[in-house]
C-alpha cells in the first residue's frame, strides 16, 4: 500500500512538472493576456457606440422639443 502511494505521488508530480515545463506557464499567461486585451477592446468599442447612440438620441429629442413649440 505504501509503495502504491509513493508511485501515485511520483506519477502526479511528474505529470504536473511536465505540464509546466518548457514555458508552459508562460504560454498560459500569454493566452490569458491576449484574451484580456480582446475583451477590453470589445468593451471599449461597445461603450463608445453606446455613448454615440445616446448623444444622437439626446440631440434628436432636443430638436423635436424645439419643433413642437
């Protein structure tokens, strides 16, 4: 039983080291950074589109109010 536990521990440690070897952590970090930049760009574009739509709606409502008087 003890040798089975030791073998299991060695196997798990080897698998975790192999996953992170040769810059595996750097690859994951780079992917996360790229995904964050994509999300931030998308968010900024949607914010600017919303702001432009709001401004045009406010201008249209101001024009409508002045025409009705």
